[in-house]
């Protein structure tokens, strides 16, 4: 940071002018750019939209990416509200926002690209590789490698929903501070999969976190609100905008988790929802046959917090139903700490909204 000039274009970590889509980024400017990526069968240009917001002084370069998976739209809603509807006034540094990374996937109602590869397993990509690998290479070389920090916005996979949680390598002290600053109640330790944007970035000293929240094909108001507030908190943490970091009353670091799976095919009655604190042996759902006969009770294998669950009441054997974050905190203590959520109106709102598409019935 200290070596960056106070006038002229912004400089990257390598000391070269920050240039995106051929545009040299100057202080105090906002740019709407397009990264030419591919072509349709008829030769029509396919491009990735990018907004760049540059502050008046040198500072961190931070990326925000959304819709890496083409069906995960909550991140698009967050970036739209955060950097298009009410643009924050930066004191320093640069924000690079990509509201739709996977344009092909979004256009085709698909998580993947037309070659059926997962873009979040293809970073840093190759200029001569597959369609997906070329997209990863474009995003990484044009944007990610120039940055100091990053926030990648995701949702659960199809037919599932996630209680908002941050995924981060908590052995990295810089990343850990970013994760805490975002302000989710749950912070899950993981390095990320090989080839993922986050892991590839962190391996190259670009400190990056992921938020997982909500479900596919929706822009959910509570998730957007929480995502906007969390992103602003990260920018405050990096001293790019004024103000203090806003943290919830309770934050829990999660080192292990477990999926609870169906033992029988049937129709579920849910008795617990996202964000609930559950106790080992607690009944989470009842699995009934199509004729209404009880087949078994789905029970919690350990104390923890429900951070993910299926949105499909119809299941086959082996299919995931609940994803439980295991916490190194006694159940009663955990219950008491999460009980303070009533003081955190936003988190309570998000929990309530995410449960509206699920029928939760008392046991």
C-alpha cells in the first residue's frame, strides 16, 4: 500500500497501472465496463459486466463477485443494491464488482456453463482451455489477480437453502478478521475446494471470503439486506469507507458439520428450521409414506445449529435433509447465546423469511 502513488492511475500490487477491459482506472471515477468473453453460435459477442468504483486516494483493491454459479442470484441482488442503487463513497481504494460472472449459466437457467463444467472448480483457468476454463482465466487475469481482498457471494445448491454463513480459512489471521467483520452469526472454517475462486485467490495472497445464504433462483430481501450490511462492514474494516464494523451479539466459529440424510423414501414433515439450535436426539422431521404412515423420525445426531436444509419435502434414501453446524459449546450455553438473537433484528428477520417457503409443523 505505501508504495502506491497519490496521483495518476491506481496501481496494482505489482506496481503497474490498474487496467480493466483496456480502461486505465483513475481516482474518483466510476466505470461500467464489459469483459469480452465468448460468442454465440451466430457470432454475437458475449461479455461479463463489471463496475469499478475508484476512491480519491490509494488503498486496497477489493473484488465482489456474484453468480459464479448461474442459478445463484442473491449475490446479484446484493451487488445491485450495494454498488448500483446506492453507491458508497470511498475514502480510498478501489471496488471491482462483477454482478454476473456466469452469464451463460444465468441465461440458460443452469448452475454450469454449456460445457457442463463447474466454474468454481476451474480457477485460475486457461486461455486455451474449455469454455468454462476460459471464463475462469478471464475473470482471474483481468480482475482477481490485481486485488488485495475479495468477497464471493453464493447460495445453497438447487433444492436446498442456507442460513447465512461465512466460509473462510480461519488459520489465516487476515481472512479471519474479514470473516468476523462481515457479521454473520456462523463462520465456517474451510480452505475451499481445489479450483474454487476463493482458494485460488487466497493461495496467491488475495485474502478472500465466501458468503453462503438462501437458495437458488431467488433474490431474497433479508439475505440482500444482510449481505449489503456485511459487505459495508468489510469495507469499513478495510478503512475504505467511514464508520464502525457492525457485529451481531453472537458469532460462532464452526470447525465441523454433519449432514442428516433420509433413511427411507417418503414425504417429510419438518419440525425445525434454518438457524435453530438443536440438541442431540431432537426430532427434526417425520418421514411419512405417501399414505401418511410414519416410517421414521429424523433426529439430530449431535448438538448444533441448522445451517442448511432441503427445500424438498419428498426424499429418497440417502438424500440430504439437514446440514448441522457442530459447535464446541455446550447446548445450554449455545441456546443462551443464540437466544440473544432477539437483539439482532436483521438476523431474526432473515431466519423468519428463509422459513416462509417451508411448512414447519410442531411435533
